[in-house]
């Protein structure tokens, strides 16, 4: 019997005796090791419990922020596209459109440190050092005007910083504040004099619709005679005939611009769109914009900071082709070891072909 | 009300109005055929030739005629599809159980693939012995089976400002209801031995977001499940395979997927998901926190904007779902006139606690426009409020926990629109 197992048993016996209310233990599992606890037990409490040693200035934090955060949250933490702003919005919580940020809404700085450390950057979580997290947190405080540019955030002074909205929360009071109003035998007849339509979703018209203008997902009309089944079969037969008549033409057209493949590519590209934009007005984000990527020398998109690994490939003369782009999309880290691209790669080769076809439609 | 359907009777309104169309249709009883139906008189291919053999599809998907019954998202809601949400097609489902394949998804860093071999669960913090379990370890604990709804706190959140989205899938589809098999969290916590100073637990997932949340120990020891199976099969990837937390009656964000760690603490961690998100901003600029319980709510799923009524006047089963995070649904009322008059609906089967309940209102439609509403009542006596009653207290910016009464305006052609009424 290992020392560890003996310790576990001894502890178990002792504490069962100490807490007789608890059920008998089954002896399942094993003791967690200190190294394992260190690796996973990293959440930070509002009083700073759990913070590791470390520090960084606002100035250095700004660099870390620009490198790791600004592609979504903006250079000034103002938020790009639909990504959340991290600063601003103080005094807006009672406005028509409140802006909830670290400065205007978040109650505890520990939450910022904890979240950045464990869950950010989006697509490359747990890659920042504790020092960088102190720096990024300090920069967010600075962008909110809560500290000066020469401020250095560290484990030691962490709890001295309080966020403006710390007292802006109270515990759920629905039971006291709402339940008495919403309890009791409800009215059943003649409960109101007039029923007028006051608001219509049709006026906003923001629901995605199908080809017939109905909301997507509308149940097909099966009260008419077998229309769906017949139509589908007819289409299948017709296309089979076409294919038989001119197989070469069809194959050629498909290769030039297969709309189904492109549509499949557009869907598969959603996996890329957290980091890459393509099409009209596409801009660099976490990754470079991808207009005209096929046929383009690697590492050439204006204003994008590539990884040293990719720049080495570029200097070796890498030019993007359908073939090498497919290799990249299958296993980015095998194709360019050291790339910052955090995507693991498409598992399905059909997705690779589809995305390549989709990207080809955006040639410059 | 009992679960015995009585024969539909013409509504009081139809009698009183006595419209020629309604009266005529009812008097005639049923339509006459315009000629023999070839579906009956001619031998159809499926009655002559052979169908698929067994093993044609080792794991079956719905027949192609049901291809519209899928999860859908609304592109403009979120910045991308990785940290996003989609909606259960509740308008096209019946009964109470949600098939896993079309049950709504909410991910914060995408749906990950974590195998049973690689799975580890750690229990640490204020316990006698921090423990690590493998999936194989978890299978040794006694199991139990329970059916619960899981509703995202933001379900109907887009409707705070007014009627917005066309369809029960989009207004109320951030919900599913499954039968879970798993180990009670209490069993696992007792295995580690909670110290007397332990008052809360902190739970997190194995994905990149980790989605950490705090839960009071009282709830953790009450009815929380560590689940491996849903609806009789392993959890789907998008629902947290191989292990997720089930927190009955409480908001979906607490149902941490790919559960990897449970820490016993003396207070809440105040993570990002319970401070900057999942707190409810009130009109005075302060915010409610720890609004965990999902209050009683109901929705008519058919007819609805994506489930137009195409059969015309006559018998029309109006149906929907009701649920409460405080326990069982005891009654559902339905109104066809925008809340002026109400009638009790029939509950199908025995309502489960913190589970979806199906209701039916066996209506005979006279073909005139209707303003359909439903109103749930739970075992605490709580009556589902109107949206305006909620707005009066909470304003328009609380985002979460909108359980107000929904109105569908059913037109004479049977199509329905999402509206609000006075």
C-alpha cells in the first residue's frame, strides 16, 4: 500500500468519525496531488486569495494588451464590432442603453484578473503569464481613468484598488419584492375592457426568413398533396439527367464556382470568423483579413503583426496556393510550428475543400 | 385538471357569435371528398417495393421530411458562433422530452471534444481530502435518474423592449428538458468530506472559458446531479460530454459542461459569469445578483409564427409548455382574446418538479382572429405575470429572467405574429 493511500484512508476514517451525519464513504477516487491542485486551483477570490506573485506597469501592460487583446477589444479597450468594450460607460447604468464595463459595472478587480488569466485571449486561453495578467489588468484600469500611467499593479497592492460599482449589487429579492404581487387567484373573466395591439414584431422585421418570407424553421405545409416529396424527387431526377447528358460541362462549372461548395465553405468559415474577416471591408483582427489570400505571398497583409514562425516561412518564399492552404487548414501547427493561429484544424477534409472554395471567391 | 381529453366543444364565443361560416362548418360536420383519393385508390411505390434494410443507418436521424426541425441561431445576436447560443425548435416538438440533437446549445469557448479516458474531476478546497476521479471512478457511485428543464437565464431576453422575434423557437427556445442519469453531487462531496467552514461550492468546466460559477452548499447538497447520460444515451458533445452538472430549477449557466473541478469555499468566487453577466440591472442603476431560480413561465408552441394553423376552422388543439424552477406546475390558463377571458387548459400527464409540462387547450376555432396567451401557475401559488408587470418593477435593461406572458396574434389565415397587447 502506498504512503498516499494510507494517508487517504487515515484521513477518511478520522473525518467520518468527526462528522457522523455524513454517509459512509466508498473509497472511490484518489487523493489530489499538490502539483495537480496548483495547476487547476487557480480561481481568485474577491479578497485576493489565490493571486500569484507578480507585477507589471500600465506601460508594459499596454504592450501586452495591444498584442493579445486589442484585436477584439480595441487599442483603447473600447470594443470592436460586436466584441465587448472593457472601459467607458460610467453613469450609463440608468440610461436607455447602459454600457456595462469593468469601470461602470464590474464589482471586483479579482474577477478581471481571474477571467483574463483563465479564459483569455479568446482562442488561446491560459497562455498569459501572471505578470502579463497584472499588466493587462493595470492597463484596463488606466483606460478607465482609475490609475495613472506610472501605476504598477502587483500582488501586494492588488486589493487596494476598488472598482467604482462594488456596491452596485444586491442579493436576489424577487421572493419579497415580486412574489406577493404575482400570487393569488387570477382573474378569469372580463379582466380588461380593451385589447389593442401595442407592439408588433413584424414592424421590426429582424427574424431570419425562409425563401417564402416565413420565419426560418416554419413547419412546411403538408395539407397540400405530397408537394415536398414529389418536388424533391423531381429535382433529383432532373439533375441526374443533366449530369448524364453533359458530365464534363457540369464538372467544369463545378470546379470554377460550385455554389454548394462555396455555401458549405461559408458555413465552415464560421469556425474561422472569430479571428479572420473576409469580403468587403474586411479588416485585420486576431488574424489577418483574407481577401485575395490564394496566390498571395505569405505574411503580406498590411498592418498585421505575424508570428516570427510565419515570417520565417514568408522569407523562405511561401506563396499561398489551394494545396498549401489546405495543409495549413488541416493542421496549422504542423504546417507552421510556432504559429499564433490557435485553431486546431478542420477534422473533415470536406470542410477544408469548402473553405478553400469559399476563400477563392474573394480574390482581389 | 385531469389528463382525459373531453370532446372539443364549440367555444362559448362561437355559439354567441353564431357566424354563418362557423355554424355551417359545424353543422355539416366534415368535408366531402371531391373524388377518390389516389393515395388510396392507386398502389403507391412504398406499398409495392421494398424499404431500407436494417443497418441502413446504424444511428438514425429523423426522416428527411422533418429537416426543418433543427436548432437555429440568430446571426446578429452575438459576435461569432463560438461564444454564442442557438434555439430549440420547440414549435415543432411535442410531448415534454427534448431530443439531444436539437436541444439548444450555449458555448462560451466552443463545444470541445473530451474523451472518457482523458476526463478528470477534482474536488478540492474546504474538504477533508481533496480527490481526483476518473470517469471510470464516477461509474462506481450509485446513480439516480431525474427529468429536469434547463433554461438559459436570457431566454426571452430579446423581448424586454417589445415583441421582436417571430417564433416560439426564437422567443422561448433557450430551453430543453431531458431525463438525466448521474450521481448526486452530495454523494461526491460526502466522499471528499465537507469541512464545517465550507458554505459554497465553485464549479468550472474543462473548456477554455471554464465558465466558473458559485453555488451555495445548501443547493449543492440538495438536488444537484453530476450527469453522464441524457435521454438514455451519453451526453452529446455540445451538452458537455462526458460529464455535466445539472442544477434543477436554476439558470442554465450554472449547469457547467465538461465539469472538471468542484471547490468547496467559504464564500462566492464572484466570477465573471456571476458579476458582469447573469446579474439583472434594475431601473435605479443597481443590479440584482444571484438570481438563480427560473420563475414559472409558459408558452404556446402551436399555433405560433413558425407553426401556422393551416387546417382552417374547426377542432384546433392549442398546445404549449409550462415550467417552474420552484417546483411543479399546477395549472395553466389559456386566453384566446388577449387576456380578457381565461380558461383552464388540460395538463398532459403528471407534472414533474422543475420539468417541462405539456398543456392542451382543445379549442374549436371559428376562423376569426385570436390573441393567444398562456399563463402558468406553480405549486407555490405564483402566477406568471405579464411583461408589463415585470417591466414596471425591472425596467427594460435587466436582460435576464423574462418570464412574462407571450401573445400570438393568430390571423384568419392561420398565420401567427409575435405581438404585445394592451
